[in-house]
C-alpha cells in the first residue's frame, strides 16, 4: 500500500499481487483521525496488505522537510494501531507527476480547481518504491524506527 499523506486528503494506492505495478485506490478525507485510521485498517485487512509505503516530504538535499514532522507524527499514530510494517519513501515531485497523469477535462468552470490527485500521487510513490525494490528482499525504504530523533 502506498500512502500520500496530506492534512486535507490522504491518497491510497495498491500494488498488484506480484509487486510490479501500483494503481490508485482511493482518497480519504482527513477529517477525523480515528476514522482515517479505521478506514486504512479496513483496507489493510480487506486487501491483505503486507507493507505500507508512506511518502515523506524532503528538502532539496533529501532531508526530511517541515511537513515531514507532521507525516511522521501521523505515521507513528497509525503504527500504534497496526502490525503492518511502515516504511518511508521520498515523495519529491509525486504530486506534480500525478497531475501529469490525471486526464484533463476539456471544459472547466471558472474558479474551480482540478480533480484531486492524492490517489495518483500515492501510486507514483508506490511505483517508484516497487521499481527500486525490484522484487528482491532488499528494503529500499526507511523504516519508521529510523526517525526516532525527529519529534
């Protein structure tokens, strides 16, 4: 499962059973933290997920940026309620890449924003992770425990 965490919306993506291709799954409105976690737990159970890959915002030098603290805090809360391993993957430019993938409507109403791309951004994050892992036992992501020093 790939997750693109945002304070308003959380994008979810899933891979195929062989771990080759990521596909957008859903967008969860981030209204109540308990409801979000309950929804994610339901997806984990239903889809028999074995790992969660969370996009981590980084700065230009690859270090966790200010938004990363919020993502880590949220992932720690999620990690307290599940046994599924959580790893992080640099999400740099995932939203921009996702916007390129979303089909554009020919007509657009003035003042309206485009469709949310959170699920596509999660798929971009997960696909990059899957391609790097290459189906091997090699773990390219950074585990949640690696960020103990970040509040």
